[in-house]
C-alpha cells in the first residue's frame, strides 16, 4: 500500500461520522477502498457498499481484496433481489460486508426488513453522481434517522464532476449528512513526494504528423471555431465555456446542454444543429489521430451521407479541406498519359498495387475508368505511429539481446524483478486489433486489406442503390410501387466527382473479379476460414496470415499455417509452448472480461530480413481493468496518452520501487492529442483549486451529522402547519395530523419521486402492483411517465393497456406526465405543432388516448417537487389506500375472479369487450345497447328498427345486422 492511502484511511477512521474523499483520477481508488474494507470487523456491525450492478470499480475492489489478503475468507458477497426476504434479513444481521444496489436497500429499509441498529456504516461509490433527490440520499436519511452512530463514507475520483453546478460538493455533503471533506489531488505534498520518490524511466517520443494530417487538423479546428462563433451569437450560452480547448472533451456537450436545456424549445434549428456539429467535430479530431487514413475516410463518407443536408459545419468555409485531404491520404487520380489531377506532392510512398495471376505478367490494379481514361493511384498513407512503434519494439528486443537474455527465457522466469513483459496501451479494442495485425503481418498488408474493404463497400452500396431503383410493379410509380427515393445518397454521390466515383467502382470491380478468378483457378483446399482464397505468399490483396477471433471472455489470436510460410507454423508452435509455460496465457488473457491481447512472434513481419520483436501484450484502456497489477510489465508503451493510466503507472511504480520500469509515450507533435492530454491535467488541477477554495469558505451546519434529524423534521412540520392553520378553528389550535401514506410500485424506486414524497412527510409503502405506479387513495390510481418513457410507451402500445386496466379497476385513473426540472416544460416548440392529426405526433396520440378513455385524467408536472405538491393536493379529503387491496387489484383469484373490477360488479366484462368490437358499435352507443338488451344472444335476434333506435342511426344498425346475418363459408 502506498503511504498516502494510509494517511487517507487514518483521516477517515479518526472521524466516527465518516467523510467525503475526492482523489485525483488514477490514484488507485479501488485499492484504497479494499484496504479500508479489510479493516472492518464483524463486531462493529454490518458494512454495506452501495454500488450499481455492472460496475468496473466493484470488480477492481474484488481483485485487490484477493490480492492484498489471499487468506481473507470473508470476501464481500452481493445481496440481490433473488434472495428471499428472511435470508436477506439474516445477512443484514451477520456483521459482514456486502455489496448491494440502492434500489434493493431502500425497499428493505421501507419494509423494515433491515435492522438499522445492526448497520455499522455505509460506503458509497461514485459520489460525484449523487444529488438531493437520488436514492442514495434517501437511504442515508432513513439510516441516520434510526441509527445516528452509523458512519457514511463516500468516494469519488472525478474532481471535475464535483465542481459542475452551484456548490455541488456542499450540496452532496448536506444530503449525505457528512461534515468532513478530504481532498487528495496529485499535487498534494504526500502524494507528490511518494510518486516522485522512485519514478519510472520515461521516454517521450514526439511523432511528426504528415502534411495532410496537419491540414485536416487545422481545418477541423477552424470549422470548430466558426461553429463556436455562431454559438456565441445566440447570447444563450456562457461565452467563457465556449473555447476550442473545452470542445475537446466529452463534458463540453454536457456543459452546453445544461445551459440550453431550459430554453431548448425556444432555440432555432440552426442552434440545435450547432450543438450536434460540435460533437461530430470533436469525434473527427479524435479519430484523426486514433485510426488509420482509410477508416477516417470511411467515417467521413458516412457523415457526408447522413449529415449532408441538415449539418452546418459541412457548409462552413474550409470544411472541403477535410474531405479533400482525407482522400489524398488514401488515393489520387491521374490521367492515362500520366498527368495528375490532384496535387503532385507525395506524402507517403505512392505505389500501384500489382497482383500476380496464373503465371501471366503482372497486371495493374490501379484501375482505369473506360469512360474517362482516368487511373486511380493508391497512396495508402500509413499512420506515422505505426513505424515508430515498430522501431521502439525492435529497440527493446535489441537491448535485451545485448544484455544476453532472450525473450523466451525471460518469459519462463515468471515473477522476476524484470519479467520482460511489454504492454502496449491503446484507447479501444479496434486499435489493439489493428496494431496487432501490423506486427503480425506488416503495415502495407493492413492498409491493403482496409483498402480492399473500402472499395468493396463502395461496390455493395452501388448494388443496393440499383436494387432500390428497380421498379417492383409496372402498374405504380414513385412511392406508390414501394420505391423509396434515395435522395441523400444520390446527392452525396453527385457532390463527388463523377469521374472519381467511376474510377473507385472500376477499382472495386477489378478486385472482385480477381478474387473470383482466383477462386476458380486455385485448389479448393486452399480456402481459409472466411471462405476466401489465399494468395500463397504472393502479396495478393486480402490474404491474411493471421486472423483474430473474439469471444465474451477475451480476445485470442489464432495464426493459420500456409504451405509457403513455414515461419508462421513455427511461430504457432512457439505460441503453444509459451501458453504452457506462462500462467498469464499467450494466446489471450481473460481476467474479469479483461480486453487484453498477446502477440509472441519472434519475427513478426513474416519476412526473413525483418528485425525480431519481443512478446507484446495489447490492452484497451476503455475496458478499465487492473492490468498493471495482473501482468506487472517491465516496459509500458502508451500508444494513446491517457491521464488516468499515467497516474496508474506512477502508483504501480511507487508500490514496486525496486522494479525496473520503462515507459514510452507516443505523442503526435503539435496535435490536439497533446493539447487534450495537457488540458485534462490543467482541468483537474483547476477543479481541485476550486474545491480547496470552496472548502475554506464552506459553512457547515452544526446538525449536519444527522443527530438532530428527527427533531428538524418535526419542527419544520409545526412551522408549516402554524402558517396554514385557520384561526377560526379554536383559535388556531393544531389538531393531531394523521399520517398520509402512498403505495408505490417496486419498479418506481428507479426514479427519485419516492424520495421527494418522503421528504414531504408521506409514508412510502413499497409493494408490487399489477395496476398503476402510485395508489393515492382507494379511488385514485396514478401511472407516472417521464418524457422518454411516454414516447416509448406510445410506440410499443404499452400505455394503452396500462390506461385500460386503470380505467377498469379505479374510479379516478390519472396519467402523470413528469418533465425534468432542468429542461423545458414543453414537448416541442410551438412551430413544430401542426394543425392536422398525424400518426407520429405525440400531441395527436395523447388526444386520441383522451378521446378513447373519457374518464382518464392527465396531469402535467414541471418537476419532482411539483409532483409531490400535486399528490398532496389530490390526497386532501381522501381516505388512505389499503395495502392489501392494492396488491390484489388486477390479480385473478383461484376461481378466476378479479377483485375491485368496477365493471365486473354489474357487467360481464368479456362480453362488453366483445360488443365494443362489433361493426357499427362505437364508444357513444355501446352503453345504450347494453341497457336495451341483456345479452349478446338477445342482441343477435333484434330487428333492424330496434337496433337503429339503440344505435342512433339506420346506417350503423344495418352494418351490425349485415355482420350478424352474414353466411359463414364452409369447405363442403
């Protein structure tokens, strides 16, 4: 354990009330929590850890608990809803440590299944996501009111999230009833001294970007700056936040949306589109330095099709450079006589790919368009980092050989001081796959394969468009025959040069023809696993000597042997041997769904003159696993710089001061990659400086530890009653208030409304309801819908069924439409509301719902607190709901009888539903028909004149009569 973790634990143990700990990102928060859990003893009581179910933080805590104390038998288990109630009660009283979700814990607290006196404390993860209305705050308030000695310890490693909004930290501490705030930034004295005591050897490599990459980056920044200037013209957003540096982070979207959400319905389409465009431009900057040139061009092609009409940035000055330079990184056009159409400057080694056929002379694949006489010349610019990564790996292997230790011997040593493991950290799994392909084969083969896929995708798109254009039926035309116009695709293709498009298709057709020709000529036994023929070592496009398969537990590298590549066979054997000797696993490592790749080729390029490379592990940073503690590498290559991972490397080295560790950083020089990395450090330091200032000026009430919680609630209640009392009633004497209660469905505890209702002084009774979400009285049932849920319920048809059951069993069915407090109180802007009823309009759907169920009451609520006020007014002068009856509503008994069915008391509900579906029967006349005849059998023999009298018209009566008298067709 690092020493500053000991300081943090000491500070927490000194205060029996608990505290809020905010660490810098990457300072091993899971290891800190695991060390704290090991100090818990069962004599203190039960310790509960609040955590959402799919949590990487929870899996890391499990790992560190087992690593720090292998003999520790009391590894925390998880309490789930599958456990029966009596079993959960015994676990709560056992004095052990458990992980539990907030939803299960709050339900057990409200139903008194959890003895609060046996709770020693509560550990809350991800404190930055809490608010006054969150379920965690609800839990803490109930535990504090019954057990004032229990401690609350909350943790967060997202300091920038703790400074968003007004006084976020102070409000979080208030809702958790915590008085102490512990700040541990990277620049804290204890932290910086320890991490800088034995730092790793760092090699900072700045890779120059190519000319076209620099041009694309400059163009994107110019377009982004233009979009930000347009945003400033709206006068709706804080100008200080609108900078290009802030635009590099995902949190920028949250900052802008948080400011614009309350007035979103008043914004024009251009402003809304600018918010979306800034997000797209940020992705482009990221993808430029993360992926290869062909992948970047393919993404731009999808943007051209999907955003060509509504997007603002595409029409900005300079955006054409992004598309133009991206194409020049991949290919360029030249005439048959050799004159170039594009710039003659060569960025990468320009080549015309040649494929050898069946012994004939080599034929050029740089295709020529028969119509225009143009040749498509490939550029296929490789990522500059690929070459640098290979040079670094060759340098590592060369240094090892100089030291007289081969890679295989080092690997078999196991847990040595220098185990020789090389770890390459990338942003995502796709980058890991591509880098491994570059090492297994070569960058040229990887780019050729990507180019082949790109061209074939163009060919597939053309075939799809042609199929769409074929008329299905000569009788119709346009939309009538089912042909959907492909205007976006056609316009996107028209924006590209027609000659260029033809040349691309010609190249794709040539590749496909070559592949089909090889399939017919070559031996069928030469098929690879994907059904494609091998090129037999002759450099054919599409031949792959290594393939990658992925399953749910990890990623494995399977190498295929070919008759002309004996090296591949020997490598596979070496791979198998290393899998036996290395406990980590050579083909691929799976540790808690760890995304980790392993490559062990001694000669990775597949050619005899290439320099040997060491065994390499690839790790995707987005998988968020304790990779350094699992592998304990000696060399780490940070391919995509990430501040959190850099801090993890520092902590790993400080925990192992005697271990030799060398770290290579690969940065693109003068790129947004460097700017983003440095800005993330500045942003975190600024967040901690703001938190330090807030802590110095923070005013903490004396009773914030929760010891006066019950007294405060009573005092607030008395004050409210005295203000609203009527003085004519016995001089304002307060009468004994009866406790109001609300029956809440179990599934509703995913929302914050039960918490707000409890704050209003209502008693919450959680049960499983078949009908409705909230039961306010024996007659009032409420179905609550958020805006997103309302749209989804209309789409799936679930809302119709829910309202139908409420109307059947309750006299006052209520549909509550609840808006978010920080968003606009409207479905759509006034300009979007049309005059006609349309199937896709939410207003039209609501109108039809109200027409179909006349007794349904629709209530609009601006926020959670407004909903609580509405519920209180609805419950006025109403009886309290019965829990047992509410649970039985809608549940048939053994005899098949449903209790509390309003219509079933006087009518046969099945017969009524059948009647309403008959032709001519409508909502306006079916009640009259029911009064005029007692059964369906009597209805069937009524004459037309009587039916016309009951149904209110001769036409409806004739329709029903014709239906009842219609002959049933038989097969005889």
